[in-house]
């Protein structure tokens, strides 16, 4: 009976078949199911929606419809009415098509907010993407005079872990009686959160992080037998922060020791590994320390879909925090110079650029007058006006919400492309290059967009975004406190769990970013990263102090990420 039912391969064929079945539906089905499948309250109140295919729907109609007279709608007639029902209102596609159009905005997620602020303020500083070099630049000076004439030794050290006396000096040039050693470079924070930094030394010393003026740890004058100095700092993940450390040896001290350790979020204390250090110089990063309520994760990833009082309050406090920090650094950020007569003009221009970059598109004349000009007209002090502008910009929906365009700007589509490219690849605002191309109308063609995407992927911000994706996809939050039976697995402590987490991160990074990157390896690789501690537990022959390295396993025991020990340990009882 159903041999005449066609398998529709074209939307046009489906539409044509639907039109043929419309009259049949109106004659034999509408009185029970409604003209548009909405249902009839006194007969069949439910809407006609579901997930049956056209063939399955036709078979159901042939066997049961119309009620009490199914023999009156069979064969080709059942097939055509099934096509009509499926196309017009039954299928998921039809349901989406029949919904009335509406405009919906999404706000910045917490991660997007912090990244946008960091890049917004950072756009007024010099910029540097993290290089492939690892470690810190170490220098040994013959005294506390830190100038080129006093340099005894200069090299890149993979980690800060120094211990020697007069008989075991790393270099004969070092005059052991009295000298200063320094380490300079960048610190890459893999995740957003609180970091415990520790400087361990038998000598006096200081540590600066993300602030060239005030040391994070100040032990310049050694007191008693104290050897460990600790501070906690909040860092935004995926950013490189300038770091600088000094150790001073006096004449009376017989030994020199220096270690630089940290305890990242969800991990144990350890020497800061080489992979998180760079010997290059980097600008400071503005960090938003204001706490935000968690973003919605009900669908498996973070979304900016809700606007609560708590979130609104957080954006207000964050705007005040950022305004205060920007004003403290305004001389350098706005490049004020020494001519007081130009101060107002320079700050006015700074504010216009600040708003343009924050809104991800140029300002209209009306918007510029309302947000910027009016503030400088109402107050005499240009710094007060600048602070007001910053607060207005950071509380504006044009910054906090996505996709708000200026219809009077003919280039709005170009700026929207720049906005979504930056959000997709960086979770942030467009950089100066993207905004300039949008202004020139050079984000139109596939080739133009592809060129910029390739440029942006090379920036470390993309790696940070991909890392965050995998953490959400694999639900790392569920594995923050891994514990096992001490009787059965005595070796499984916080250090072991931390190593497992690092192992999975390294494996993902290798699979995604290596030259032979192949996404299929995520589900098929039989290798994992092990260090000496993990190797001993899993029966692999590596030295006890071996660094992380990729090790192959029997394919019968390991197959992709789902068999990685970190996930298995987290999902096991």
C-alpha cells in the first residue's frame, strides 16, 4: 500500500508534495487537528508536532487516520498529506520556521568580560604575543649595582631552582663573597583564579609580578631563619604577566638558594614549570578582581543569558575598579606628556578611542556628544571627566551586550564581523588591526576573513580559548578534588591528582596544536603524558625526577581522552 511513497531529497519536491496534500488535510484532518496543526480543544487539543519521518508519519496516517475511517486515506493520499503535515508544522524545522521572529541579546560572559577589559586597557600599551622560548632570563651581578658593567653571567634558566656554595658555583666568573642574582621574563597563567606564589631562599630577595613599582613579596631585609615568603594573587587565565625576582647574597652567607614556586587553581604546589615561563619582557595586564556570579552552564558551556541584580551590581563595582586603576595609570596610557595645555585635548581623544574599542565600532555623533563631550563640558577637571566617561562606557549596553549596531553607520556589518571573530577566537574585543580593516571595508570576502582568522589563531589568546573549551567539555569542575582510598592507593595524593590534570592538559595541547594536528587523535590516541611520579605508578620505566613526556601505551588499555587516567579517576567511585 505504501509503495508509492516517495523519499524526498529536495526541499522543492517536498514543498510541491506538501501543497498537493494541503487540500486533503483541510478536508479530512483539520476538523480534529486545526487548520495549522494547532489542535482543537474539544476533539484533539495537542499540537501536531513530533520526530517521525515522512515515511513513518504516512504509515501512521494510513493505519489510524481519519479516526474510525482509516481506509479513506491510504497510499499516495496518505503520503501527500504526511508531506504537508511534516513540512508545514510537524518537523523541528517547521516548528522553528513558524515561530515569530524576535530580537535577543546575550551579554558578555565572565570570561569575556575579563578578557575584554584586559585587551581594552592593554590596547593603549605596547603588545607582545608569547614567544616559543621558555624559561626566565637570569643574570648574576658582582654586587647590588644592577648595570651592564657589573654583569658576571647571563643565561636563560628553565626554572628558578638554584642551590650552590663557593665550591659549587655555576660559573667561575661569579664572585661568591657578595653578588646579586635576578630572573626576568613573563609568567603564563593557564587558568583564571587565585595563585599562591612562593619565594624560597636562604638569602634576602624580592619578587615583582604584574607591577614594576610595588613588589608582591618584599624580603629585601632578611629576618631570622625565615626561608619561605608567600603571597596570593588573582590572575586572569591565558595571560602573560611580567615577572621579576632578585636574590641578594651578603658577605657572611655561605650558601645561595632560590626557588620560585606556585600553587595554581585546583593544583598542588610546585616549582613554576618552564612551559609557564618566558624570557621575554611583557607589559602589565589590568586584572578585574571584582567577583561575578557564575554564568549559566545548563547546556554544557558558559552563556551570558541571564541578567540578575547580582550580575548588574558586579558590573557596576567592576567599572569602578577599572576606572580607578586606569586613572592611576593615565599618564602612561593616554601619553599625557608634560604640556598641561594639551591635557584636556589628549584625554578627550583618549576617551573617544577607549569608547570606540569598547563598543567594538565607531561612535555616532549623537553617542559621542552624550557619552564624551557632555562630560568634558560639565566639569572643569579633565581627569574627573575621563573617569565619568570610563564608567559610562563600561556600564553601557553597547559594551556589556553583543551585536548592538549603529544603523546610521554603513560599515556596521564589517564591524559585526570583527566583533564575532574576536569573540569566537579570543573571547574578547577586536584588536586595532581588525577595527582598522572593518573601517576600510576589508572584512567582506572569504579570503579577507580567512587571512585574519589565520593571524588571530597564532595569538596565544586562541590557545587559551581552546583550553577553556576542553575544560568545559570534559567537565573539569567535577574533578577539582580527586581523592582515593588511602588503603588501596597510598600514592594517590593531591600532587598525584595535580599531575594527572597537567598530563591531560599537555596531551590536549599536543593533539590540537602540533604540526600534525588531527582531531581524530582525541578519540584514538594510545599515548599520555607522564612524569617520574606518574610513571612509577603506571609501571613505566622513567627516572623519578623525569619531566612530563609523551609515552605510548597498549591500544587495548588506552584509547583517546575518555581513557585518560585523570577522567577515569574522576568518574570512578
